[in-house]
């Protein structure tokens, strides 16, 4: 679809709906993990973030009635797809947000496209969401595996850690994480000295850590996620891997994982995120409001992404004067994004949201002033470099 | 650091030792299953959940009451074992006159409930449990750095396994137990309270699972799903070993741990299935299991 | 097997003795068909199709468990593998849905033959453990081989055109196709159970040594029913893959095996209509409690425990006892 046609379409819709503007009712479905491994980084917090976005936007005063519903997809694509289908078919949902776990995100993306609705993903990692499997109805908001690989891989090689060894979860997601990071490492002049694939999910990683140790690598890249990453880091501490001089690089790890591990075990770990509550005054103020509603827990970047995405969606609903998906998405892609959490940014034609990323190092227990004071910022990766160039993604929409 | 040319002997020793550590958990768990099966003729599907409860209880004692590892090692198996006694009295004992499959189904249901409750309460991200100060650090064995705690796990598991074997095979109490397995009516006629013995045996088997849980807590993250997948592997171990002898359960447990450890070096992709492949082979060659009595 | 338990009946069942089709069965099947023809105009068709697929899956397990007396705790392996093969055939090879489903069903049958040949070497609880372990092996296999897509599964499977003619993207059209498949499967199971083969099966279930002494090749019968059950489970899985346009790890995981056992158990083992009712109850429960996270698991566990302790005949079993009719 060309841009002009989209403009025409949105224009036509404005005329068609015109006066109905004052009565737009929008239904947002927050679909994420509410019982599994990603509960802490998404879960109820994302619902709170979505609600805060509606409040801050002042939807009620602008004549937009917003209703938020939520459900648990248990990180399974089959459950995610059946909930999404039901939401669109029966419950009149217009927008689905969050959806951690890439497999579930793909399922929701497919259905959203079929039903011609809007999907703003904050929780899932796979860069394919805006690459080979991109969709005109999907916007990928917060981060992706390519950006994490770029941040962590690029920065560590630049700091002189050239020899890498990967401990990879043996399934599609782990493989792609390893592949992306290895490409970044090699491009930056580093070298991959070996890798080992462990069954997923695993419990005992000592054997792989031992292999990593004897490989002579400077960095052990953890191309796994969730409980596997947490266990690998724990066992690395037990076997004295980091004390012996090797660094661990988490390729998909969140602040809630660090919280669960404790600083004693996690210290020194290098990782990339797009948001940290303690970045600046605005993020601190927002996070304080969030924590007050979320039992004192600070927000993750996924929560921040849900807030930012919903806010931008509502702005586009206001701008187009209706909730027609094609018009709203066209507006979301043409209007620059701006919010207190990610600053200024934009949404690319392939659905990729662009903003700065940050490289963090986990503090030593002595350097931390209290709970949730975990990160020390090592570098900012500017928006222009942080994400995969649009031409490299192979998104079939760009023709 | 030395170069890796194939697999140097040092690395091999290291991996063998790691396999032995995993094997200790297999041995403890399959021993508990074997003891319960021996007397109750029930496959305790809740074994994995009870192992998980052991780890969680250790964590709770530490977090809520400040009770440390060593006390947990003693208290947790007793507490979880007691919960097992209650379950046996209230539920399992009602099923003895029925087909054994019902016992399997019941304990499967119990496993779902226990895991679900812990998942609701604590999530699945895993909770940290630190290694006790006395056992932190490690020893350099020359070929590898062995964390002291892992050494302790192997030792503790060996002692418990052999102790159980000795009690059942060599003591008077064990003789009663074995006799009750063969012919409960006759043993009852000699004035031994067989139902109570059955109850306590279930409690003991469950206690063994809980003990394994406490031992696992500092190594693996304490997580509601930690027992769910493990128990299926242990089932395979049990099928391979056959339920015939206590010693068989112990030897198979340790042996398969080592085999799995070696697979991790030579063909890591296959390490998840190697035990199941061995199970298929054993079924072809010796359907009753390596140590099982023939059909 | 050393455990001698001739005095305990393997699975207690209402006796269905007559080999001719009882009249009330015809009435129930007709009523059921009528109900299912009207249902999609009242209820959400996608939900109904899920119930139908699981009804067939549970009935397939019931053929093995209820009539063969063999508890398989690994039926997800057949269900899931078939759903992967069907999804792959429809998506990558571009086959029409009926061919994809046929191919998936075939995969279930082949796998059933392989696993069955090994598993029937053990009995009772060992049989359950062996099937569970093999299913876990299939799960790891599905997780690692590239064609299943690992965690992602095979997504966006086209529903395609039946025989290249009838477009199935409409939920209602697809519903009637699924109804045809599932109802056909159920009638087939009914036929098997009430054939001479089925009678021998029940004889083996009730007293294996006696059947052996009567000269029946018990293991051949067991293997045959195992393969039939696996094939029908495959049919259910393949159909599900086309309906939901998705084949995922959930379909091969051991919880799926547990769920289908639960459906059979609560509906009534060894009854024709029990698994249907069980599937409807459990799928509705999952649907209703989907938003409550782990409560679904807890509730399923409670249903398991309560059914085993107090309610072993299952819903249909109880009704059968009240009406004094085999159902």
C-alpha cells in the first residue's frame, strides 16, 4: 500500500466518521504472561502501565472512552492465538499490547493481520517481527534481539573482549540470538572460539560452563532466556567463572531477573536495555508513580514500552478521529513519538519503533544504595545505530 | 589455559564428576520411588512435586524464620514426610483395593495441585537460596575446580542411599518391610501393624524426595517447575533399572547420571534424550529392566 | 509381571454385552448430531471445534484405556506429531487440507506402531511410565528439529480449500468439515468397540491370563488397539492444526497427555459418550479460567483427585448406572 493511498484512506475515514469523533470507544487487550516465567517483567505491571497511559493522555476529557482488559497467554502460542482470536471476534478488542515470548507474539501478529486490527508488541524479542515476518498491523516497540546483540556484543568487543564462547538454548530462539550476536561480534573484529547447545529448558549448566571455561574465551555469551539464564549465571558464580577472569554477557535479561538473582551473584554482568527507571528525572518521577501502584516494584522496559505504545496509539486515534486500524497505523508511523520514558523517537515503515538503547553493567553489592539500584550506565547507543537498518531486515512490506 | 584438542583427559574427569553429581539426584529420587513402589505398589507421580516442596520449604525456613541450611536438612524431610503421611492416610489408602493405575492418576492430580499452588504464590522466576557458608568456595582438584557444595551433595547422597539399602536389606525392620511386600496378610497375622508400616514407608519415600529438594536448593533455582520435568527422567531411570532391588535403583541412578554427563561433552544436543534412548534399548533387550525380576 | 492382581479388576466398567447396536445408542448419536448441527449458530464455532477435536482425542485414548485397559500417559506424542506433520504439509508443501490431515494421521499411526511395539512389552504402571518417557522423547525431538519451528511452532498454517474447491477460511464451513471428521471418527470407534475384535479386547482387559489360555495372541491385540488409538489421536491432532492454523509444543508436552487422560476419566472410562462429555467439561473449564493463570492447573488437579477418590465411574458412568443402560 502506498503512502498516498493510506493518506487518502485516512482522509476518507475522517469524513466518513466525522462527527462521531466525540464518541470513540477503544478497547485495549493486554495479553501477557500472568503466571509463568515472564510474570514479573510483564504481567499486571503492563496493565498498570496501560492504565497510566490512558490517564496521562486524558482520554476521557478528549471524548475517547478506553476500556482495558487482560489475559494470561502462559507463554504459549496456541493459547495466545485462541485468546487473540476470541478478543477480536467476540469482545470487540481494537488493540492488543505487550505479548512477551516471541512464539506467542508471532501468533498474535498473524491473527491481528487477518482481522485487520492493531498489535503493539512490547514484551517479545525476536527481530523477525519487523523482519521476515513483519506485518502492516504490528508495531514492535521496546527492544529486539538484534538491538540487544548490537548493544552487548558491540560494546564488549569494543572494550577489548574479543574472544567469545556461546552457551545457547537449543531451540529456534536461542539459535537466532547466538547468530545475531556472533555476527555483531565478528563485524566488530571479535572472534567466536566455540559454542555449546544445551537442552531447553535445562537445569544443570555446570558441564557447559566448564567447557566454556576451558575454551579460553574472554566472554561467555548466554544465548538463552528466563530461568535458563538465571541458572547459568548462578552456577557460573558457584564455579568461580567470573572470579577467574571471564565475563558473562546476558543476551536477553531483564532487571527483574537481576532482582531475583541478587547482586552478589549477578554483579559484573553486562546487558542492554532500552529503559531503566533511574535514567533521569522524568523516568524517576514516572517510575515512582508506577511503583506506588505495583507494590513498590520498579518498572521494566517492557512496562515502559506498554505505556509509551498505548500513549502513541491514543494520540493517533485522536489525530485521525476514529479507530480505523489502517488510518491509525498510518498516523502512528507518520507522527514522531514523544513521551517521558523513551524521549523522542519514531515508528519505521516496517513497524520498528526507534529510540536510544543503553548498555548497563550490574553493580557490586557495595555500590548499590538499595533495592532496585542495580545498574551502572556504560554507554548510550544512539537510536540511529541501535536497531537493524531497515534494508537488512528483509521485511516484504517494503516494496 | 590449555588448548582443546578433542577432549583432554582433565576435562573428561571433570565431566564425569559432574555426571556423578546429577546422578546423586537421580539415585535419591529413584530410590524413594522404589521404596514406595515396593510396599504400596504405587508409582508416586507427586514425587517431583514433593522434591520441589523440599526445596521451597528450605527457602521458607530461611526467609521467614531465619533457620539455616543444616536445620533445614533435618526438618524439611520430616515436615514433607509428615505431609506425605497425611496424604497416604486420607487419600492413597482408599485406593489399595483398586487397580494401581488409580494411584498413579491420584498422585498425578496431587502433583498438579501442589505445583499450581506454588506457582500462584511464588511465580516461576525462581528464588535464590545461598550455599551455606561452611560449604562455599571450592577445591582445585587439578583437573577442575570443584565447588565444595557439589562434593558434599555426592557424599550426602551416597551415605543416604547406602544407609537406606542397609536398613532394608540387612536389618530386622527391613526384613519386616520386605516380608510385608511379599505377603501383607501373613505379616499382619504375625502381629505387625502393616497399614502403619505402609503409611510410614510412604512418608519415608516422600522424605527422601524432600531431602533431594533441600540438597538441590542451593544449586538450582528454587522454582515450582523444578520437579516436573525431572520426574519423567527419573521414571525412565526406574524403567531402566527395574523396580526389583533397592541397590538397582541406586546404581542405575548414579550410572545414568554419568552417561548423561558424558553425552554433554560428546554430543550435547542429545543429552536430553540419551536416557530415553537407553530406556528403549533396555526394553528391547531386557524388558524387566537391568535389575528387575523377570515377568 | 510379578504383581498378581487377579482379584482386583483393572478398570471397573458398566458392562456392555450385546454386540448388536442398542436402540438408545442410535437415538443418542442422532440427537448428538442434531445438537452439533445447530450449535455453531448459538455458540462460538472456534470453541466448538476445539471441543470436537478434543472429544475425538479423548475417545481415541478411551479406546485404549477404557476398552484395552492400557493407560497411556504419552498420547500427546501422537496428537502433537500428527499436528506438526499436517501443519508442515499444508504450509510448506502446500497440500490441500484433507491430504494434510491424512498425512498427519499417517504419522500418528507410524509413531504409534513404533512406540506401541516397545511399550506393550511392559504392563500396568510400567506401561504408563514407558509411554510417558517416550512422549517426552518426542517432545525433545520436536523442540530441536528445525521443521517444527521449536518454541515458535508452525504458525499461520493455511486452512486452504477442501479438495481444492471449498474455501475453509470461513469458521462455519470449517466447522461442518470438522464435525464430519470427528463424527466419523467417533462412529468408527463405536464400530471397533462393538466388533468381535472389541470383545476380545475387553476379555484381555478383564483377565489377561485367561485370554492367553484361550489361545488369543494377546500382544497382537494390544499392539493393534494401540496403533488404532494412536492413529485416531493423530487424526484429532491433524484436524486441530488446520482449525487453529498452528502446531505447537503444547500439543506434544506431557501436560497434554495428562489433560486427555483427565477428560476420559471425568467423562467415564470405557463408555462411548464419556470422553465427549469429559472433553466438553475440560475445554469449557480451560476457556472460562484462562484468565486465572495457574488456577487452571490447580482445578484440573482437584478434579483428578476428586474423580479418582469419589467418582471413578465418571459423569456418563454414573448416568449409565442410574439408567441401567450401557452408554
